[in-house]
C-alpha cells in the first residue's frame, strides 16, 4: 500500500456526465497504479441544487463502471463521513479556527455594496475582485454593522504574494496576487461554500494528489493558500496536496463539451448499451495515452500503465463515432455467453423478452448471439437485430402492438414489401416448404436455386424481401443462419404474411 490518496468528489446535481467519469477514471487509475487509495466523497453542501436521486445515480454509475472506491459512501473508512452534508460541524469548527487565527475575517459588505465595488473597478479598468474593505474594521464599525442587523460572511485573507505551483499536468503555473482576491468561505447565512469545504476535506482526508478538470484551475491558488492556513492551525496532515489539471474535453464546433450535449450524458451510454469496458477505454484516451499507438486496452492495463506525467495539457476532442467503434471492438472481444447475458435486459426493454425469459428463449439467444456479435456496436443495436427471433408470429404490422414480442416493421420499411416483391416471397415459401432438413446450407442452396437460378433475380431482389419479411429490418444477422434459428414453421409463416 502506498501513501497516495486521490479523491473523486462530485456534487450530486443532475445526471452524471462523461467529463466527470473521465476525472473519476484518471483518479481511480492513479490509485490503482500506485497501490494507493481512491476516496469517493460527495460534495452536497448546496441543498438547493443537490438531490438524493443524483446521489444514488452517482454511486450506481461508479459501480456500473467498475470503479470501486476504497473509502466513501456505503464503504466507510477512517475519515468519514464522506458526504459533506454530514460534516457541517467540522466546517463550523474549522471556520471558527480560521477566524480566530486571523486567516479569515468577517465581511459585512452587502451584495449591493459588492456590486458597487465591481462597477467602480470596471470604470477604473482595474482588476476585479474584493477590495479588502472589511480586512481591518474597527470595533466601532463592527458594532455599527451588527446593530444595523447585518450578518457577516466569512472571508479568507489571501497572503500578500504571488502563487506558483508545479502542476502535475501543465508544469509550473503562476497566478499574480492581484488575480486572487480575498474570497468568501462561509455565507452570511452560515452556509459553508465549496471554497472552504473542499480543501478542508482534502486536508482532513490526507489527500496527496488532486486530479481534476481544468475548469477548476482558477480555484487552485486560493486552495493552496487555504491549505497553508489549515496547516498552521493544525487542521489535517499539514501536507499540501499536489495538483494536476486534466485538459478540457471539446465537443462539436470546438466548443467545450457541455452537460447539455446529449453525448455527454452517461445515462445515454447505458441506455444505448455501451459496455463499461468500451466507454472507459474511450474516455481514457481523452488526454492520456498508453503509448505505442495502442488505443484498445482494458482498465487493468490502464491502471498498470497510468502515469500522470503522460497526461496531455492539450484539449481533447470528444468523438462519439470513435467511442462507438471502440465499443464495437469490445463487444467482439468479450465471449458470446457474456454478451448474451448482457443483451437480456436490452431485449426486455425493447419488449422482446419477458421479465422471466424461458429456458428455450435463453437457449435461442445463446445460439443467435454469434450471428450478431460481429455486426453490432451497442447492445441495443444487437437487441434490435435479434428481436425477430423473440417476436411473435402474429403477422407483420407496422404498429407495435402491446405486449411482449410484438413483431413490428417500420412503416418506411414495410413499404418495401409490395406487389414487386411477391414473386420472390412466393417462390421462397414454396421452395422452403419442401425441405426436410432445416439447416443453413439447405436453406441457402434451396433459396439460391429457386430465386437466383430459377427466377433469375439479383441477390438483392431475391433475398432482400425474405430478409425483411422474416427479420423485420434491413440490418439483421446473416439471412440463412437466421432462418435456421427461426425454424421452418415460423419462417414460412412470416414469408407468407409478407406477400401483399
Ligand atoms: N465538487 C466539485 C465539483 O464537482 C469538486 C471539484 C474538485 O475536484 O475540486 O466540481
Ligand atoms: Zn466586506
């Protein structure tokens, strides 16, 4: 066990998104690489924005992705509780100590006064930020504010020097002191802010490395100053964590990927049936590389190889097509029994399998999976391709009739079965009718001789209608194998009901 301690500390607001997962992944990989500890902390001090639903989703998402945490909610650990909403007394205590030691002071400025300050700074074209008005209030001034009923915020007193730190990703970074004014730690309402609780917990939880998104870069000099103050007043281990800022993830049109972009939603990937292996493999490439142009690797391989020094400072571009194609690679890589298992819930959500599939259905699925494993990139696609096997044979309809296993063809596809396709379907049904052995080879040679040699049809016009009538879609598993799996009776019934 090394002493490396990293943390993933999201706020439970809204749906989990891929930027968040990338941050979690890099921290997880670093912990696993070093034999350190991966701490999961929930930053839920903003009761107006945080939700229990989002909290549950966060835990569920990390579990689904297989990023197990060593300390955190449900797991516990020596530095708990790991939900900040349960640590309010700690923050109160730290705030008091910061005030008493002079590292922080009461600020009585009202929002209007602060706005006036900003306005004046804009006019004078000086650096914006708190001007330090309440840094040295006299007893009398304080008494006046108090008797006027003003409630003070707690503001951190920034030290009078520039800030430099060796960023693990970006190298030495410096912020001039003018750009880091005194900032609020606790609102006048008593509510502690991220600015206080995040570094406080990093200190109390002995975090050694802070790996997080570049969007938080500007908070780092403040946090470094706060860590120094906390060390002075004896809060935490007294050791400053090292900071590394992961590059931005860019979406379409070279804009930062936003929570509102559909491809940023983790739930979308789960719903479409991306494998955790595939999604994480892709997200690992956003700012890191394993070397040797290798873009296909497991999380174990990533953990083995992960060095923060190999994280790039350049923005990474999010490419959904590439993500999907890597997912397809993973689908081909896992064994077909595993794939069959993972497909079940997707067949169920497409209403193609009942809640409790029968043994026969499971057996049919196992046989069919190898047919689609090469052709699908997501589990949902696979389920849709296999749907024909589980669908009922109630005739073809464009309507998704209620109930499990309704066999439906898209209206637009259905139009492709018409008087022109009758000839092929009739000939196919008649030829297949006479078969005694129902094997792929038999089916193929029978259909070829009846439709291609017999009727002189081109393969597309010969087999296309048969495929559509039996599988319900143009993209489907290989036709002859599919017919074998579907069985003679069901195949014939479907081909006949495709005749218009
Ligand atoms: N709760 C913060 C966020 O989700 C954590 C930021 C950090 O890693 O310091 O943005
Ligand atoms: Zn003030």
